[in-house]
C-alpha cells in the first residue's frame, strides 16, 4: 500500500483513541487496582500493549450495557404494610 493510500484510509476511518487504567477507573468510579484485577481475570475488554493496558471507551460502554440488569417495574414490587 502506498503512503498516500494509507493516508486517505486514515481520513475516511475515524480512529478511536485508547485510554488508560486511570481514565477507566475514573469513568467507572472504581479504583485503578480494581480495573487491573478485572483485566487480569479477563472481565473487562482491554488491549495489552508493550508496558501498558489500554481500553476503547466505546467497548467499555458496550460492556457496561451488557452487564446492565433490568430492574423490576414498580407494579411488581410489593411493600409489606406494618
């Protein structure tokens, strides 16, 4: 592939920026240690790069969406009267 062709492809494809452990921890409101653990046990989508672990925010958002639990509707909740 020629250099000019490579340049044209980059302009057509929007490249998503990678973020680090601290950014993901801040975004999810957890400690960086928790994010490190999640990567160790393959719980959260991530990329191993030389001397770094990186994430794509869109993949973290999709992961969160898949982890979302559906709550009960108000009509299914029965409160006991005292």
